[in-house]
C-alpha cells in the first residue's frame, strides 16, 4: 500500500454555511417569498433541504429561458 497519499480534503466551496445569510433574511421577513437562486438544473435537493431542515415553504419554477428559479419563504409567526 505504498500508493496511498494522506491528505485532508480541501474546504468545500459551498455548504450549509453558504445558506446562512439567506436563512437569516427569510426569517426576518416571514411569509414573504424570495428568489433564492437560479440554475440550469432543477433545484429539487435544495428545495427539499429548505423544507425538511428549516420548515420553510419552497417551490421552483421554469423561467422563459429554460433555467429554474427557486423561491422560498419562512412561515409566518403563529400567535400562541
């Protein structure tokens, strides 16, 4: 096994922390839709992540140029 190179992987360019500013802005404006991202690929994974991990509403739409837009909003505060 002399062919093994031991090294730490590089820091990812994107990750959970890349969403932090977006999550804070959504929480500061509950009930208000925001365009979170656009991409040439369906944002299904990110959409489900926002729903399942943060309880946000999230939906995507196909734009006229064929790209995809991801929209999200934090739920409105419910009075107890």
